[in-house]
C-alpha cells in the first residue's frame, strides 16, 4: 500500500465508476444533438459520477493524507488487545490485505508471532508477495497464506489472539453450508483461538444484508466472555462521507475472550 492511499476501496472499482459516468455523459450530450430524449442519460451519469466522487473522498479519508482513519481504526483494534510492548503472543490476522494492521501491531509489540491470511482476489490492489516484502523492509517477519476465511486451515486453538478488519462481510458460504459466510468466518475465528484468547473483529455487523437477523450473530458469540460491541462512527467520531451507510455507518468492533483456560 502506498503511504498516501488506502486500499479498502479498490482503484478498479473507482475507475469503473468514473468510466461509466464519463461514458453516459458523453453519450447523452452527443446524442442530444440528434434527439433531446438522449439527455435523460445525464441523470444516471450524474448519479454514477457522484458515487465515484464519494468513493474517492472515502479512500482519501482513510489514507494518511486525508485524516488517517484506517490507521486510527487499526490503533483502536490494537488498544483493545491490551498488549504490553514486551509481549510475544501468537496472533492471526484474517483478511490481512496489505498487512497494514500487522505493521501497526509490530510497532506496539515487536515480538509477536504473526500470521496473516487473505484470499487476495484480483479485485484488490495487493497480494501475498507485497505483504512479505513490506514486512521484510521494516525488519519484521510473518507467515502469510492464501486462505478462505470460511474454512481456515489451522487446528483448533492455534492462536493467542485473533484480529480482523473489514473482511468477514466479503466471505461467501461454501457449497452446502447452512450459515452465512460472514458468520462462518466469525465461527472459524473463534475455533482457531485458544481458550482464554482475545479476539477483536471490525466489520459491518450492523448490516442485516451481511449478517441476517441479530439473533444469528448473537448465537455465534453467545459463549464468549466480556463481549464488547462498539459502533465505530460513535467511538471514533468518523466524518462524512466515511460515516455513511455505504461506508462505516453499520461497522462495529466486537471484542472479547474465548472461554476456558
């Protein structure tokens, strides 16, 4: 990831929106020379153009040059882990993306044993090799792997800490699964967490389109201890348009501890 941009909104998505807006606009104006009815295309052109502007604005807000809200979220996640600088727990970052959260984690506790997993699809601007190179430049090491968050390839109770930021809502259910993909991902996160281990997960938990009825999520986390649920827009005072429903409006941070130990 560039030091001045955020990858939470892929460049490709913005380019498509800008291209569509320009295409509709040009077609409308050019076609209007022949028929005034073509001018109706100006309405969708303006709508798509506005959407592209909002995405660009949000991407900028998340970047260090636009307020650094992505970094603020990462620091909030790390604060909930309550890690001492000399601590050396094993930590799993699900949906690690470009390893930004792991970089921040190493800054707090350089001795952690870090593992990052992601699906690194073609829609995103980062990949496993970039994560490895980034940490290497900073003098850190982590194990990375391409993995489906709905089917983590780790034994039960493998990690002391599990974190995830804005990943679970992207997870799809495997064929034949009866649970939504985001709920499966959360269940897997708790499965690989050791008894007594801490989890901190940020996602669109307030969006029924991703998580279904409130009781569905409650059933996944009902056995955890000290569950804390925080709306990011309230906890951090997030500005517009980052606080809108299409962005961080329904995003919450859930933290707690797996029972046992």
